[in-house]
C-alpha cells in the first residue's frame, strides 16, 4: 500500500501536487513507533500562515518533503493502524498536529493515559505543542461535530486565550479599547469572545466590506469598522492593537492615526499575504510579535500543574456552544477536494463563516 502526501513549493505556495510513497510494513517500523492513518483534518487560513512562516518558525521541518517543497501542518485525527509500542494498541485514536497526508509514522515517547509525543529527531526544536498527541478514544468532546470544532478552532482559541491573558496580565497597557484586525478570522473572533466578557474593555473589529456583515453577526464586537474608515476612529483615549492581518501598510496607517495613543501593537497572524515589514519610526508602541510558547511557559510556572489546561478548558466551555450558530462546517474527501480548499483558502476565496474538515482518503 502507498501513502499520499500533499506538497507545496516553499517559494511559491500556489504550486502544489501529490506524491506517493510506499507504506512501511508493521514489522519494519522502528521499535516503539506507530503507523497512523490520518482520518480527517481541519483547514483554515491559519494553515496558510504556517506555510508562509514555514522557514522562520520551522514548521517545514515537522514533516519532511522533497527538496524545495514542504508539507503544511494541520490539526486533526488519526487512527493507529500498526504499533510497535507495548502501551499503544491498534485502533487507538489520536488528536494532534498531522501532515496533509494519508499516513504518518510517529516515534512514540512519553506515553501516558492521556497522550504521547513524537520523538522523531527532525521534529525537535519547535514548540512542544506541535509534537503532542492526545489519546481521544471514547472521549465525547472529540467525537463527531464536537471533534470537528476541536480541530478547527481549539488550537486557534488557545492562541486567543493566551493573548487575552497576556493583555490582562499587563492591564491592557493602560488602554480600554482593543482593535482586532482581520476581525473575521477565527483567532480574532475567539479573542473577541474572551475580551467581550471583560466588561471594561471595548472590542473593535477591523475588517473588509465583504466580511463586515459576518463580523457584526458574531455578536462579540462592540464596534465594527471597515479598513477604509479607520481614520474616523476616535484617538482621545489609549488603544491596543492585536494585528491578525500582518499587513504592514494597514499597521502603519493605524499607528500614524493613533500616534502616542497606540499603547500596544502586537503582531499575531498573517491573514494578508501582502506581508511587509514595519516602517521605521512609527509613532506609538513598537510593533512586536506575540510568541505563545513564552506565555504558556510563564503561566505554567505561575499556575502550577494543570493550571493552564484547567483555565483553558473553562474558557473553551464558554466558547464551544456558540460555534454552531457562527460556523457552517463543510466536509471534503479525496485529493482534489483537498487541493481546491487549499487553493481557495490561499487566494482568499473561503467565506469566513465556513469551516472545512478534509481527508485525503477517498
């Protein structure tokens, strides 16, 4: 039997194709390794960010590909179809970071009742979350539609949770207004949901005219402002910017408009592919990248064992019930369905109200 991988050119993300490789026999797997069939995975604009930053943030090294190509990481589910680990049985279901492929070999380590990690040498040097797999068989929160929401939004909502916590930890840098660019993105509206619960914070969503109705329908922004209208925003009180778009020209406009009133400028995502560096000497707070692993480590020390999971779980429990009214889930199976959703997402043709669950298996 063969495995199928979806690969993209690292210097031209429009170029994509499929390759087939021979699956290893169970007896030829390394000791304690697992062969996992990738059942289904989520695909969002966040995966395009993984590809766009693949070299800088080492995402390409997670899943080796031919020279000058890469395999985009995705969040999803897999089934163990062969195992050489005594504590992991065939049929075990895993949730975690997978390649856009039909199969993955995992060198299982740190196996516990709750999960395991991939100890493959080429996967080290990235944040540990990308190598961790939850054992989810029989867990209702990972079954059916609940599982789809986990794959689509749990990793993004974790980022939103950490940004919300970071802002709160720093008393919002003296501001009571938070501006979110690319307000229709799934990370942004997860963050807006959390910020909206903080009664003293005004949440302002910045978006395009095409996405404005969707952003208003989410119900978690106090104000929705089109990109063409940002110079109409009041500048008489401090503001904090959480930039999901990664558009340097937009960020410069906001800094010039708010001037010294821009008390924080955090760069989070890259939903606009027209990425450009910051202009020198922008007024207001210097734009800085928010690095989630640093916040996790700091909070893990402060909150003790299980503290991050407990607090995140409570936040997710308030967010998940809102998703059926906010998102339409669409399933796609087979190579051509995967290619189409990838290219449509890359080129900005996916409506923000859609969430896609895919599989390379026919």
